[in-house]
C-alpha cells in the first residue's frame, strides 16, 4: 500500500485535494519513504492549477509521530525490500507549505507529537480532534524540538512555549488549540463538518487573493512598519488591477457569486 494517498475532489469540491498519511504500522513517522511520498503528492497538487485547497490528514490513530527513530538511530529504513528514495530535508518539507500559493488545511484525526507538531503547525489552518495527544516530546528522547520551533514558537506565548518544550509533557488537542498551535479542537464526530466549513469558506475566496493573503501573513510580521506599508501598498495596487479583482467587485455590485465559485 502507498504510504501517502491522494484523493481529488469532484463536483463542488473539485478544487480540493486530500492527502492522507497512511503508514499506520509506523505511526506515520517521517521516514524517508513517507516524506518522499508526501513531497511527491505536494508537488502534484501545487502544479495543478485546478487545485485550490489541500487537506492533509491521516489514516489510523496517529497523525504523525515525528521523526522515524529507527532510521535516525541507524536501524535502517522502516520499509525494506526496495532502495529508499532520496532523503528530503525536513526543513524543506516544512517550509514549502508557506511558499505554496495553495491553502493547506490540517485535519488532525489522531495523536500528533514531536515532528508531527511541526507538520501540523506548518498548515495554514488546522482542526484537531480534542482528545488527540500532542506534545513536544523531543527532550524525553535526548534531542530538542529544533526545526519545528521555527514553526511553533511564533504561534505561542514565550512562557507557555518554555513549559511545553522543556517539560516534554503530553497535552490534548484542546490544550493545543488554547496555545495557538491549532485553530480548532473539536469532538471526533464534528471533525469533518468543521473541516468542510473551512474548505467551503476558502473556496469562496479568489485563488489569487488567497495566495496574496498567505504572503501577508508570512511577510508582514518580519518587516518594519515602514517597509510593510510600502510593500502592502504596492501589493494592493497590483491586486486591484487583476481580472480576479474586477470580477469580484463586479459580482458584489451585481449581487451574484463570482465566477471562481461556480
């Protein structure tokens, strides 16, 4: 079976692709094989102009257990019988979500620890089941939450980040939402409805507008106030000149849905 499954939506969801981590036996750990399959799925989604939203989810009780410790400890690939794919730098995997013009929605349907926390934090929007176990467990394994701190620390208050990362204790999905690591934590029977609500709202936005908004969210916090105003003024002027903006304004004035929703 494939370690990563890709499902394309149809009908009203034709602009949505679902990518499922399906290595249940290895708790969806970030092995060379799984990361390679995930990168291939993301490449395919990013290259498809019809895809506007990508939902990343899991099969089984664990969303992602973080690094594959059997590989990292020199125990060899978790999946034997064939040559392993070229190793992908995890930093390159995590950073690609921010660089993509697509919107990535995390559907966290299981436990999420260590590097899995980074994968969840890399999403643009994230919904988790409220009783899933989260945690920065790296210190309990003699390492540190190094690369994932780049993604997680901006979402957390310093005192709460210190407690979570230094103590290495597990927390619930509800706790992760309180700390800002995920957007929503809901009972399992509400997970699909909540994710579907996010997707519906995203599909109502213009594709170019969503991509530009992702740029705002990542770039503006890194700029001085003066540079931010200068850059956003140029971006705004550029966006107002696009066919998408003209259609959006026309649709609003004519009290009809814009063409990208039909």
